[in-house]
């Protein structure tokens, strides 16, 4: 077991999966000779050759359209969008074809493809490089939407996504690519798509988050414990679609108070669906209104003001204190 960054863990997932399954194809802009813009695919072309690691033209719609055809006829393509903000150029291929082909063909064809995309802010990037628009994909029937929060679970979820018989949108929080290291087992590991997990147990408050926002959420939970003795339960969603509401609705039945943290804009964001399910399934256990800590309803600012936009531990703590003080 070695300590790895998320980049290294994702790279390991590719190497192990591609060695086992010759149907796995990696494709995208600069994924081959350059190893990807963040070096997630570094070394794959040398190990598996140009027939399985394809440097494509700068044509997102072409990349995804080709992946849909490959998947329908038996391959397992993993296509990379250099940044999630570029994936909108392929939206029609994903929505019109990848998400619908199994239904359209009455089960004759499946589309076992993965669309990977670095998402989110926190790295002082340029316009169209820092969006958090995961709700676009989570809203589409026929797609699965996965967002890991650390190296070990990123590796396990990518393996699961590649093995899945249906199309998976796999958002990678670029702010976490090299932010910290975790122990990652040498042997292949999977984590089921559609399941969340409790990453910190507690009894006073439920904090629900995912992706890059797990770090400030956990930081806030620790600060609340040290300063006020508050035991916050923290849930990492990991998959936005299908959404595992059983875990967080059960948690709120125990704690009576809930808050949701995400960097996507607030209006019509993932938090709205989470809160709706809490109201549907845990309403009579709530002791206070549910709170949200999110990005603003604006395009994420450029790097000079980016930090003011992104949720941080201080904002989360303030909302938690308000929630805990409610009668």
C-alpha cells in the first residue's frame, strides 16, 4: 500500500484496468504523448500503445460521438474532456445518444463509456476552466454522475465506472488532484456507484457534501468539535445520480439538523434535490430549517476573486452555528 495523490491513484486505476481488459480504450486531447493536461494518463501510451491510447483532434463532440459508437459495439472507451467547461460542446452526443441508446434499442445496445472531466475552482484557472455544473449531467436520465473526494475512492470509483454497463460522467475535482495523499491498496479495489458513505460520525448535526468541498466541510466539523463540542456527522455523496438518499435521510433522523455544502451555484443546484428528499423522508425529525452553503448564482469569478466565491470552513461554521442555535 502506497501513499498517492488523486492523479497517481487515477493513473493506477487505468493501468490495472487496461492490463486486465483489452476492451478499455483511453481517448482525448493530449492524453497520449503528453499524458493529459494534469498527467492523469501519463505513461499509458508507452505501456499500452497508440491503438488503445488515442490522441484526438480538438473536437469534443467528435470524441464523445466516437466513444458512443465504440461502446455500442463492444469496447469500453474512457474519453477525457480537458476541463469540464469544454464538455458542453459534446452535450448533444451525451444527451441524445449515450444516455438514450439502451432505451432506444430496447436493450440491444448498451453504452459502457466514461466521460472524465476535471471540474471546479480553486486552482486560479481561466474562464471555462472552473465551472461546477454537475447538475447538468445528474439531471439526465440514463447517465450516472460520479464525483470522488480523495485518492483512494477516486481509484475505486473509476474502476467501477469503467466496468459499468451504462454511461458514467466522472467529474474529478482538480483542486484535489495533488492536494494530499492517501493510502491506496496495491490490489484493485472498487466502490459501488450509487452509494454514499459516512466519513465522520456524529449526533448533533448532519453535513452533506462531495468532491472538493469535503475538505472544508471536514475542517469545519473538526473546528466545531474543538470549539463547541459539537459532534457533526459528515456524509460524502460520491455519486449524484443515482443519489443514495437512504444514508443522509437516516442520518438526519438521528441528528435532527442538516446542511448541504457544494460549490455549484445555489439555485436549482444539487442541494435543492438533497433538501427535497430530506423534506420528503425526514421532515418530522427536523428540529430546524435545513441550511445551504454554496457558490453564488453567478459565473465563477476569475482567480483574483475566486476565493470569495468558493465555500470555505469559516462560512460552513457560521451556517452550522446558526443551525445549532435555532430553537
